[in-house]
C-alpha cells in the first residue's frame, strides 16, 4: 500500500500547501467511511492498477490516512508557529 502523500523536499511548502493536503486526506477518509456506511466499494490505485475494496478491506487505508492527518496537523501547527501572520486557507488578506 502506498500513501497518497510522498516524501519530498518540503522547504518550499507553506501552511496553505499543507492545509490543501489535509483537505484531500480528510476527503479520502470521508470517502472510506461513506463506502463502509453504504456498503459500497472503495476504489484505489496501486502501482498503476485500479483496485476495488470491499468496506471491510479499507481498515489499513483508513489507518494510514489517519496517521497522515496527524502528521499534517503537526506540520501546519509548526508552520503557523513559525509565521503567525501566514494566511489560513480561505482567509483574505487585510486591506
């Protein structure tokens, strides 16, 4: 299983970049939970192949997304601590 996020040189990323990645991770978690609730398959891509998972087969993916979410939340908090004046997602600059 490969996570949706990849390791890269993060020096150029700002708080908004991490907030966008967090939003995508939350969307993936929401999709997993909806698939489980409605008894539908959850579709992933692994190594270029599409894979359809039954609701009871998504646990490892959900766990990984939750771990990614914790990491992203820590990075966002660190970035905001470094630059408290950084814009929050959907926040407009002061005029």
